C-alpha cells in the first residue's frame, strides 16, 4: 500500500521534496536498476498532467527526489491536485510508493 503525503508547491519558486522508499519492515529498499516517474493532475480522471522530475538520488538508501524548476511552477494554476510516485524494478514490476495531494499556492512576485 502506498504511503500518503501532502506536498506544497509555491508558484514561481523552485520545488524539491525527498522520498525515502522502505519495505514493510522499515528497511530502505536498494533502488539500483530501478527507475522512477511521478505526475500531478487536477483530478484522478484528468487527461492532462504535469510531470515531476523524479530522480533516484540514493540507490542504497532508497532516496528519490521530486523536483520542478521555477519556470515549471510558474506555469501551474494555483489550487489542489493529486499526484503519485511509481518505481519500476529491473524486472519491469511497477509499484506505487507514495500518493497524495498537491497544493499549489499562488505567487505574488514575478
């Protein structure tokens, strides 16, 4: 079962958040050979999406960083979104490791 986490993205600011992937016993999963992908959408049924850059930043300790540039966050419409993070194992098995809500807060300075 995927963990639930809420993210806050400030419109116009660089965004970064780290996820640590663990097994059911709480031990870090070695992500060597894995890939990661993450998207946010206005609703679960929306056809358009905005992708996070999902980078495995620590193979041995199961660390994945989700990020967006300030140019990407500037293009977001403020509001509530849903997102998830999938990892793909070397054998192509896909696992959703985290899901949740994204709140995009509006920016003032441009």
